[in-house]
C-alpha cells in the first residue's frame, strides 16, 4: 500500500476523497487518452486490488466473489447478521466518463467509514459489481446477475471482439466457471440494496435540485436488425433499380426517432450501423443496425416495438429490401422498494437546505445493477445531479458539493433503515 497516498487521502473530506479517487481510477484504462475498463481484463484485476485497499482502509474485510465482483464488509461476519448492501459498478463503456457507477462505489465506502463506529442491527457491505455495461461480451449485468443467482449457462459461449469466450475469459482471469453458483446471494442474508448514482439525464440540473429518490428503473429491450438489399455498381445502377440497404436503414433510424418522440417516457436509439461491402463506388447491399428501446412500463415498451416493426416492414417493402430482427437483451422494469424509497427520501430531506417537502422523485431511464439484484432483495437508489445530463462520455460530471450531500444523505438513509 502506498503510505504517502493513504496519508494524503486521510486529510481530505469524504467528498474530496471520492473526487480524487474517481480521477485515480480514470487513469486505469485499456486505451490511451480515454477511459475503458471491461470485464475480466487486466484493468478489472488492477482496479479490484486498488479499491480493496480503500475498503480495508475504511474498516472492511474484502473478498472477490466467484464472478469477479469485489465485496467489502463491515460489522458482524457473514452468518452472524444480515447485510445492507451499498454499491454500484466499476466497469465502463468505451470512451467513458469517470463517475458512472464509480462514484456510487466510492461514496458507499465513505458511508461505511462514517458509520463504522455506530451500532447497527445489520452489517454493511459495499459491492463493486462488474460488467453492468456489457461492453465486452454484449450482455449487460453479468456480475449482478451472478450475485442474484440468475446466471444463464448459455452465456458461457458469448464471445468478445477477439473471439474469446466468456468461459475462456473466466479461466484466464483465474476464476472457476464451475463455481459461478457460489456468487449467488441468499435473500435471508440481506436487508436491502442502496445505490448512489449520477442521474444520466438533465432533470435534476434543469430543476436546480442536487439529489432525488429513484422510483423505478426503466425496462429495456435491445435488438439487432439486419437489412438485406443488393450490392451493385454505384455508377451503372439507376435509382429505380437500386435496393440500397443503407438508405433503408437510415429511414428506419429516423422512423425510430419519430415513433418514440410521440410517446411518453419511451426512448429508442440506433447506436450502431454497419454496411457491406462498404466501398465508395458500390450501392450498399447489407446493413446491420442496433436498436435500444426503453420505457417506464414493459407494456408501453412492447407496444412501441410493435409499431416500430410495422414501420420497418413498410420501409423495406417500399425499397425492395428484406429484414430480420434478433433480440439480444431484455430487462423488465424494476420498481424500487417503498421502504427504501422512503429512507432515501428521509436522507435527502435531512441534508438538503430548505427541503421541507417531499424529495424529488425520478424514474431512471438508464439500467442499473439493481435490476438484477432486485430478485433477491429490495432495492433503493439515490440520484445525484449531473450538469447538462451528459453521461457515457468524457464530459460526464458531478460536483464535489453534490457528492458531499449524497454521502451524507446515503448515510442518513442507512440510519433510517436501521430503525425502520
């Protein structure tokens, strides 16, 4: 352990430590000039070692579970008392910001530090989940799914861009695929899960509010759409003979925007588009695009998907194209536990000046590990203001003042849960 670094951290305020450590973790990346940390990578191992040091310095014992998640525990040992779990994730998207997930883990460590001398009726655990984003293997929430006992054996054959299977990556990382079940948590050992997270949108910023209670986490479905046309010579093929897959895909992307703009609390995004053969003098014969569809309620999300399918069918028929869709991810909406919503609200009211009435309440359009973990325990979430609402981008931000409020509000929520 770097004793100079520990000494320097010890004289900081909790919020200063969180901000400084977010900066320190941002330097651990697989890419130069940006931030990218993916599941079961050398960066995963390095970050787990460093954050485990910070957990131990705050008074926790630490372990890595069978899925590679990092867990710190303070208070009675496992089996002697149930645990209230605090946490978030440490993996990132490509070219990421430095606060998405990371701030929540580091704030949780500070809450444990603040409360370690207090008598609580439960242990406190900080869990740093991995692969919330699904960047490497295309499947989100792998770490929290393992912790929830919801591992799908079919996932072992998922591959990354280099062709490495998830099973091979486990072995390379030093994990035993045969022991993945050991990561599963038992409901009787838990009293709930609380997560602090930056809002990945602008509502708090626009309302000049630093913190909010999260009411639910949006449902999501993700698809791969394949559009087939005909590749032909760009100069020799007249327009009435063209079956241009790229133009069909572009029209579909615009239709997604048009359909979702007309809906309340439904967002659809085409984030990826590839064409073949991809030559400057060839009419594109094939196009492949992604669709990320999210909504507050599962039924509304599914209804909009049916509308989009009709739009795709109309576009492709008109342009002489064919299409198919493959679903690659589905997550139902998760509603936060009423008791935990209440204690988070109580925590916010206790620290935000002039907050006499109810704390602001938002639903999360972004997915979180709580979506998986909710199958074993109640979940609650605290949102922090994110200036301009930008996330999954290097300009992602949060202020030290809001982090300070968030730490104190989360600690107050833990105290409120202790007497609830």
